[in-house]
């Protein structure tokens, strides 16, 4: 199984997961043409995306979800309450997620499948979920986890999302930069509130529970362009990993405007 971020940040999020001939997207927050362009850039025809799993209804995660499904026949998986969302309701094929339970995404010929388990997390778009993605391949069982858009550390969710070889985790803002930055006061309260986004310190707190000895790659995701810097997020992550005795974990920062490397899970 391979994981690759296609874009990460407040202007649009999408992550590609590949297992054999099975291609799956987590979120489709980029515009449709840009999403198609980035898929083509990594050698994946948009029509080959068999499944799209949507974390929540905010535009930077769901913008082209329905349009992608309508144009390419992709099966869109989301919580039932999202099915009337304007960005989603155009989908040609939809499937309601079973929260807290594995949801199977079969490959085009049935020879590959992914098990995708959504876990509820606190955010100001209800419901919002993180995804645990499992694959049983010839080399054994592997797991990736994608968690962004979380208002505060939630130990229940953290304990349900462990055992990943590759972890994509939100490191949205630096608290001092948010407080002194250009956002209006109401937006600062929203981002830094209990249903907004994780600060670097809060993300490190989640990491301290979620990371285990099998983790080899950590992707810092959804960094604010105005309220964070990659070196600050990376320092917080590396401190947490060192305290866990995991100093050799590879730490990458997902970009908004460029595709990330293809990571072997």
C-alpha cells in the first residue's frame, strides 16, 4: 500500500492511497480540474479512482467530491448526514459510512481491498471523522491513519487510532503566531477553540498516544500558511517522538501547492 498527499492546507486537501490496481482518495477539497491535474501528474487517471472517502463537509475537504463521482463514477463514502451537502449530493454513487466499523473498498477486479474505519473527532462540522486504512498484502498487514481538522486532543480517538506505519496528522498552528497574526479575533477564537484545529503542542499530545514502534513515517498536515511555520511544527513533532523513544521516524511536511512523495506503508 502507498500513500501520497496531493494537497494539504486551508485551500484544499486530498490524499491518494494505492493498493495494487485499487486507487482511493481521502477527501477531494481541491477544485476538480486541479485535482485531476495532480492525479495525472502522479500517473493515476482520475477515472481509475474507485472510491472517495470524505472526512467532513467543509469545502477544503469536500469541494469536488460530488463532481468527481459524477464525472468518473467514483463511489463516494461519507457519513449519512453529509449526503445532502451541496458538494456531495451530485455524486453518481454514494455509500453511507459505518462510523467505528470497517468499511470495505474493493478493487476493480476484487483481488485487492482496503478496510477503512472512520473514527469521530471534535470539529465544527458535524460529523467529522479521521480514517484508519488497513490492507492485507503479500508482505502482511499494514496500516495508515489520516487525522486532520480536530479541535482538541481526544484520548478516546487517539486510542482508537494506533498501530500505523504511516501517520498523517494535523499540525495546524503555532499558538503565539495565531494570537499575534492577521486573523480577525472571531476567527482566532474559532481556529484555537475546542472545535477548531490542533496547535503544534496539541498535535504532539495526540502523537504521544498514537505513535507506536511500528511507525516509520509521520506527515505533518494542514499547516496554516499564516499561523505556523514548518520548522516549528517539525520541532514539536520531533520532541514528542524523541520522548517516545522513536527518534528515527521520518518526518515530512505536506504542502498545499505540491504533491508529496509516494510513501510505502
